[in-house]
């Protein structure tokens, strides 16, 4: 029935039901004809069925009407549903559009939030995603156009923000540069120490300097990152993330060239800010110099690391150009401040700092040629200061010396003096009785100490790093020559004007030891050469100067001794016209004083001189004495000489001969031969011997030119001969 209602077939249903009812009645009538009772009963049942049918029919009609009413309502509802579905679809579409726009706005806000959080790379990615993905879904809306127009501005905001962070990073890097340099210096110092340790183990390691290939290989097991280290002694971390982020963002924005130019310009400005207008090299702590070089080191290391960590941001040409500029500025600052440094120790400390700087930068692959030239300038200044200081020391030593043999009271002091001096004693220390004296005065060991100190301090400059070793060798040789020649040798020679023979003798002794020291120095300089290319012997001019000085001192001793002899001979009081002499004549007082003087001076003042020099002095002194005595009768005021006077002269000459005999040196007699033979000739009784050249030559065997007549002119005696003949009364 419900189905018939829904399909509008109620009439057919009623017709079907009526047909069923008619069929049923026919069946009933048939049945009733067969069985009335059953028929009656069936009629009753049928009646009831009909009533039920009628009731059912009415119910069906009622239901049909209800269904009809419901159907109409359903149609209305269906129409309402269709309308609501259309509205719902519009709402859904609107909602989706709103969702898409909200998503776009959310991403746009997220870009700014990421900027605020300084997450620039994420902000750029979000902006790129917004532009290339999400905006395409809302291109039909006005908001897409508005956001699209804001993208370049947002990109500029990201670029400005990342540049701001990069500038902050660059500022921190500039502030950190000095500490980076300090850490790099520390690393170099540790490498130096490890190299020294290897040298103690094997001398072969000494053939390889710091930063050589062998040293780098030997040290490669020691891991140390100057820019990222967290060990106990050094803690440092230089994070390049802001730089990488800035590079990537500018690359993504297509602004790589612009960023590269801005970065290079910023680093140039930072380089200029890094360099002061002047530095003070007289500071005890060398703060200015250390700060300058550490800052340059840190700056250059960061530049080199940036070049290695990035592909195209920093070129080798740019980095080297900055390095050369910083080097030249530092060299100018140091050179200008060098004028204020007047202490060689201070200059050596400055050199040590610069050497540390050079070795550190050499390990990072930077050119150090200009810095090596600076070290050469420093060495010139250092050598001048050393020469000036030692010049003053030598002058003071020479001027304050007592010029007396140096006394020593014990074996310990004796050993110290022998150790510092170039002196080879004749006896072993255990054979020497103390107190004793050295042949030289105290100036000699003091000068030897200064010479050794000069050598050590000159060679100290070559420690750590110095490429011009040949300059050190030449400078040392020239400095030693100048100091020894002008401040020692010349000063000693100038003091030879003294009238005290003892002082002259001591100067002569000192000059001899200095000559020996120079010869030893020449060998020492050959052994100590720092330049492997140099060869051949080292010859000091001072060696020849001291040898010449010795000869000058010897001549001065001759002059003083001869001057004393002249003074004594001048006191001679011969009476050349004496008619007779005493029966037992004694040597004249001047002759006794002369021999006493020669004996005393040789046994006291000249005692310390070498035997050959003493003999030479004796030889010259006796020769001069003989000549002086021989000149007495030749004085123009002597007009006549009597035999008695000749006898007195002969007594003096014999006394002098006896003194020479006591010396035990036959060679010294040769100096008196002329005097002795001349006096014998003067005392001869046969006056014709004066005119007998052969006889005279036999008696006067050598050097008797004062009275000899040349064989070629026997008839023309010499003037001196004539003088003697006249004064002796020979006709």
C-alpha cells in the first residue's frame, strides 16, 4: 500500500482489491452451494472480511491522503534541500577561498615572524614557497596581487636584516681578531717548543726550520684549530654561519656580486680601523706592538679562512692585497717608532715579537718578504746599538784599567779568568801557587767577556727567524774590527805617550794577548758562521792593527829606554884635557847608573815581556848607549882629548862590557864592538895606526865608520877621523 501510494497506483490497488473480493464471493457462493453451513459460516467470515476490507480501504485511503500530503512536503523539502545544497556549495567555496587566503596571509606573517626571530634563511624559503606555490592558488583574488607586490619589499627586508646580522658578526670578528692572533701566536710558540724537543732527540731535526715541509709533516699529528678550539689552555670559537647565511640569501636573491662588493668594502674599512696612527715601542710590556701584530694576524687568518670556506666570496688577489696593505702600514708604524728605541735589549724583544708574527703568517701562506726586509732594518739598528753600548764599555774598560798585571788570589778566580779569556797558561792550575798574577791587566779578560757577549747577542738576533744570516756574519766581523781597532787598539796606542815604562810594557803585553785573541776569534767566527754559503777563512783587520800596535809599543819602549840612557849619558863629566888619571880609576857615576838602570828595568819593569822582546830591547838599548858614549868625544866643544881622558873612557867602556858579559848573551857584544874598538884605537901609543887603513880595519871589525877611512881614498881621512886626530894631538 505504501508502495502504491508512493507510485500513484492507489486506484489500481483498489481495483485489484475489488477483483479479489469478487473472486472471493464467487468462491464463497460455490462453496455455499456445496455446504450451506459452511457457506453461511463463510458468509459471516466474508462479511467480517469485507468489513475489515472496508476498514482497510478507508485506512488505505487515509494513508494515501497522508502519503500524498507527505509527498508534497517531501517535494518542498527536496526543493529546499536542493537550494540548501547550492548555498552549501557556495559557502564551501567561499570557505575554501578564505582558507587559501588565510594560509597565504599566515605564510606572509610567518615570513615576518621568522625575520623577527632572525631566521633569515627560513624566512626566505617561506617567502619563496608563498610566491611560487600558495599565491598561485589565489591568483583570482585581489589579495594575491597585493602580496605579490609586497614580495620585493619583503626580500629587501630579509637582505637588510641578514646584512645587519652580518655587520654585527663582522664587528664581533673585528673585536675578536686580536684574540685570534693571540691564539695563533700561542700555537706557533707550541710548534717552536715541539721543534726544540725534536732537536734534543735528534740533531738532524736542526736542519729544518719552522714551517719547512719536514717540520709540518712532523707536527701534523698535533691537531689545533686556531678558530675553533676548546682545550683547557685556549678556548675560542669563530662561527661563520652568519656569513654563509648571508651569502646564500644574496645568492638566492641574485645579488651575489653586490654582496661581494659590499663585503670587500666593509673589510677594507675594518682594516683601516684596525691600524692605529702611531705606536709606542718604548713600553715595557710592548702592548702597542703586540696588539697591532695580533690584530693583523687575526684579521688575516679570518680572511684566509673565509677564502677557503667560500667558493667565490674572497679571491686570493683580494686577500693578498689586504695583507700587503696591512704589512706596509705596520712596517711604516714600526719604522717611525724605531727612532725612540735606544736599547738593544728592547730591540731584541721587538724582533722576537715580529719573528713570531712572521712565522705565524708564513704558516698561513702569506708573503713575508717585506717583513724580512723589516727585520734587516731592525738588525741594522740592533747592531748599531750593540756597537754603541760595547764601544762605551770598551772605552770605560780601557780608561779605568790600572795597567798592572792582574793579581789572582785563588784557583776558582783563576779558572774563571782562563775560561773567559783567550789565554793558554804555561802551567796547569794545580801547579800554580796562589796568590799569583796574570801577565795581562784586568782590561784583557773584561774585554774578552764583552767580545763573547757581543758574539752571543749578535747571534741571538738569528734565533727563531732571520733569513739574512750572511748579514749577521759580515756585521759581526765589521763590528768586532771597528771596536777592537778604534776602542781598544787605538786607545792603547794613544796611551803610549805615557812616560812610565811600566805602563808601556803592560800595554805591549796587552796588545800581544789581544793579537792572540783576534787569531782565536777568526777561527771562532768561521765555526760560528750562520750562512751555509760562506766559505774560506775570516780575517780581522784588528789582528794586523794589534800587531802594528805592538811594534809601536816596542818602539815606544825603545824611546823611553833610550831617552833615559841619553839623560844618563848627558850627566857624564869627562875632563878631556886631564893631564893624568888616578892610579886606580873607577867607572864614572853615570856609567854605573846606566848599567844599574838597565839591570833594574830588565829585572822589574820589563820582566814580564817575552824573552825575544827583552833581548831586542837590550840590543837596541846597548846599541844606543854605545852610540851615545861614542858621541861624547865628538862633541864640538871638545877640542882636545888627553890619554888620561881616554883611559877614563876606557874604564867606563870596560865596565859596560862587563855588564853585557854578565847577561850571558854573546850577540849583545856586537853592539859594543864599535865603541870598544874605537876606544882601543884612541888609546893606542902608535899614532901612525890612524893612517894605516889595513891595521885600523883589522882592529875595528864592524861598524867603525866613525873612524874608518875608505880604502879607495887612504890619503883623505874622514872628518870624524880628522876630529879624533886633532883632539888626540896627533900631527
